[in-house]
């Protein structure tokens, strides 16, 4: 089992829709959870971090964490073409482990 | 966020040669890491750069191939030694923020092509 698994992509949504990205992790004692956005040819950019169960909202982005289910998700509301990128889930205990990423395309 | 710079941004090298990548971070960073991202793949941790001592390498990576230095808190180098085409990748430096929330920020990366 991979340490961090993301739902296979690519994911395509129409502009204005909600994009839902999912991630599961295997290490139950993980403490910190992150979503990075990576545009093609660029380095990853931290967009959300979450540390406790529940939802965390930042603008159009909502991260959801369920430690009992070892599950973390990212919702992007009112998706825009500029949201088209690869989204990486990352989980940290001491060091950080990344999922394979989900490529999101938002179609105008 | 932390300010992290890397150089070179890209290079094309011949098989058998070595390339040293430099990373400079601002003072908000405590730990520094080196990652590799091969085309279409996610990030793989190469090693943790330790200040003033030998780096801590992940399984599959060895010091002879990827020597790392960190002479002070804000600077580190990664050398890719005796390169082969399989080393063609993006190499990323990252820094862990002092905030205690385990947030890592990445440099712009070095795109390496080995012919």
C-alpha cells in the first residue's frame, strides 16, 4: 500500500463547478496534511494545510480531514480555468510524503 | 511563505559529468530537503540536508551519487555525480518553516537533462 494515495485522474470539470480531490494515507500517526498545486513546468505551491478533523475554508478552497478514516480532501468551488493544474496531497509526521497527484482540467 | 532560490534553473549535461545545484533559503527555514521529480511523476525525497553534518538519505539514494552539503542554516548544495540519462529530472530544494506547523515551501527547481 502506498503511503499517500490520490484518486486517479485526470479530472475534468466545467467552469463554475465544484472540483473534488481525494486522498488517503496509511500512517495513522500522521500529524499534518497539505495540498499543493503545481502548474506545468513550475514547482509545487502550498495552497492549504489542515491539522485537525473537520473542514478548513480559504476562499474557494475547502480542505476536509477525517483522521479516523485516514482521508483528506480538497474542494474547489466555482472552478476557474486558472485552477487547471496538478494537485498534490502531502502528509507529514516528521518528513513529508507526497501522493502521485491528480491532474485537474477546468473547461471554459 | 519562505523565499527559496535555486540555481541553475536548468542545465544540459553530458553523461559521466557532475552538476552541483545551489539552494538559498531565508532565515525562517529550519530544515532543508532535496527532492526529485521525474517527468509526469510526483516528488521523491532524496535526503534531508543537515547543517554541519552528513545528510540523511532516503532508501535508494546514496551519498556517493548525491553528495549534499549544508555549511550554514540558509544554504545547501546537491551534486548529481557521474550522471546518466536516467538522472534527467527536476531537482527541487525545499525548506521547512520555523512556525512548527510542518509547512514546506519549494524553490523553483532545476531542470536537468543528461545526454
